[in-house]
């Protein structure tokens, strides 16, 4: 078989598989592999990237539906986990809306600021990042302080209203096994909001504090420099940790999933139907509240 013919076969596969994949209401494709594992073991496997030899994410290209909502618990999560996809969606003339759920004031004392000053700073940085990414409208700041109790109900109501108004095809949120507490609480509220919708959109779980189980991957080479520039807008967060270097390295590492020479930078996601996301996240929430994670079957 000639190298040219092999090249066209690979290209056909990469074009055809996303088309087929995106049109079937698939269940979690790792169900049988994970059904006997506890939540802690599942999270450990994800963090260690142990499934990379078995799970091959499918490359997809923009536009990613007509309308996309990116839910970010913290100011900068949207750029870290999905900055490339946001930029590619905008370049393909798709709609994008960024929603930041937490007020960003938690670390004000350590940074020597009042909570109000910390919130203003974080929002100013988010606005600068949005401008660099040429978003059509500034992020929506929901300014939740704890994301618990009454705020959890308010957050679910707000996300439901946003999703209804945007008529989004896809909603992005941190991967459902991400261990950050605010990320977990945001996913609880998102699951509640989606459960109220007649046709919930698909959910893409993006990576922030842990690796996802990726079933889709996006080449972000043409917008990577802009993504990293947008991340630099979060100067208050870069003072203690070089997120730009870390995210650059992560996106370079993910590019290896596409094969040698295919791209330099990539973002990976866990794509799941909205109804399945609701089921899984509510199971996680219930098991966590009951303290019974040893019996939880997520997948």
C-alpha cells in the first residue's frame, strides 16, 4: 500500500469517525471497564492518565455546534481548560458565552486585599482575557461566595436561565471527576439545571486540576498563542504559580494523542450527553453526601 493511499485512508477515518460519533446518543463508553471501581479509584486512574493506551480520543474540528456556553467555577478556568476551543468557535463564527460562577474573593487575605478588592481584580482580569479572545460579550459573573446551600439553588436557577436563553448545543464544565471542591459544586448545580431542560445539550468536561477521560480532542495550533496570551491576563494567579508554562506543557503533551507531526498543541474533553451527565453527577453528589463512595458506580 502506497504512502499516499495510507494518508488518504487516515484522513477519511479522521473525517468520518467524528461525523458518526457526533450523531449517536452514546452512553459512557467505558461503562464495563469502570463499573467495579470506586469513585476514588476512578479519580486516581484519571489523574494518572492510565487509560491513554486504551482510549483514543477522536479529533474534531470547529464549529462545535451553533451555540456554546462555557461554565467556569473560577476566573481563568475557562482559558486553562477550553481557551483554544473558545477561540476556534469564535473563528468559525459560532456563538460563545462564558459564565463564571464563583466570586473569586476567597484568597483575599493571603493576597493582602479586602474581599471586594479581590473580586474586582479577578473580574478585571477576566474581562481582559475575554477581550484578548475577542468574545462578543463579557463574561457573566454570578458572584457566588460558597456555591452551597441557598447559593446552590440560585446557581442552578441561573444556569437554567442562561442555557434556555442561549439555546446552546454544548455546555463546557470541569470534568466530572475533578477533585476541586468548587468544580464539584458547580457541576452539581449544572446537573440540576440540565435536569429541568426538555432537551439538555451535550456536556464537554474540560481539564483544570486533573486529567479527563478524553473521547474527543481538538487541534488548537492556530489559536494557541492567543490562548496563552489570554491566560497571562490573570496576573494575580500567575504570581504564585506559572500556569502559562504548565498549560503550555499540558497542551503539548496532549498533541501526542494525534500522532507525530499532526499538531503542537491540543485540548482534550470528555463529551457526554446531557442526560447521562445529570445521572452520573447526581450519583456522585448523593454518594458524597452519604459518605458511601466505596459503593459508588459512576460508569
